[in-house]
C-alpha cells in the first residue's frame, strides 16, 4: 500500500515547522527584552537609605531638644539682666578701726550658697549714716560677721568680703556668704532700692566668678524672724524654701 505522505513531503513539512518555531522565537525575544527583570535588591537598598536618613533626623531632633531644655533650665536659674551699676562701699571707706585685718584670708573659691539675714537694728540712709551705724555695731571688739550688707537706700557695704568666712552659721561657713539687710523687717518689707541692689550684687558676683551660677539663696533668722524680707526674696528663682527658716 502506498503511504499517505511521502518521505519527501514529511521532511519538507518538518523543516517548515522548525522554521516557523524559530521565527516565533526571534519575534518573542525582543518583547521579553523590553521589560527588564524586577530589581529587588536596588529597592531594598533605597528603603534602607530612606529609613536611615529618617532615623538620623529623629536623633538630631532629640539631641537638639535635649540641649534646648538644658539651656532653658539654666536660664530659669539666672537673675534677669540689670543695667544699673552696683553702688559699692569698701571696708576701708567705712571701718574706722580696720579690724577686718585681724582675720586670715582663705583661698578664693566660688560660693554656692547665699544666706540672707537682717541686722536686727535700725535702718540708715547714706554712706555717712550707715558707716556710723556699722562702726557702732562692732564696738567693744565685736567684729561684724557678715560678708556684705545692703542698706535701705541701695548701697552694698563690704564687711568680711569674699575671702573671709563668717562664723554665724558654721554649717555653711566654707561654701556660703552671709548677705545682711540693714534694718528690721518683722513688720515691713525692704525698700525696692535695697532689693534691687541685692540683685545687682548677686549678678556681679556671678560675672566676677565669686558666686556659682547655680547658687542657692536661703533665709536665716538671727534674733527676730524677718518675715517680710523673706517674703520678698522668696520670689527669686534661687530661693530654697526647704533650707530656709520658717516663721
């Protein structure tokens, strides 16, 4: 029986099919090349870079915020700037006996505490009147144990000064200075000039590095309780209520 398809026809058809498959392959290949493979690694690196940048910005914000909080906390403990000059009277100007020379000088150290007291005396006005009062207070060999005094008219008077320790409060004598307000303030408040001069004195003490920036102010009574003096000075941010005497 004669075959339905001759060997020649079969071979020619096979070659034709192969040619068609090759043509299809060559047509499909450019289409695949138009769409590159998904670059997963590149996107991963980009994501990590963006996250790292955001973390860096966040950490920078935290550091800056912490720094600003520290600056703010320090600024809250600083006296406001005062433009008026300090009215200062040295010991040589008022002490007729120069008795302070009897005490030995101690090394210059920054004080971290200011003790506020009153002199429990009458008030005075002017350098001459106050000088007479201070000299009368140290008659009979009684040396004034205040480092400085402030008069009602706004004068700072040097007594022991910065390099001599007061013995009024032995617990604080090494690291504290005693600032006395001339007068008695059990019934009346100190004058505005007196309070202003005290602020100027403290501010200058800081700038001259006699007083630590983060110092404390505490109020102590000697004879009578200076109620209105403490009420006025307790408005200052450095006032330490826990260490101050209470009425």
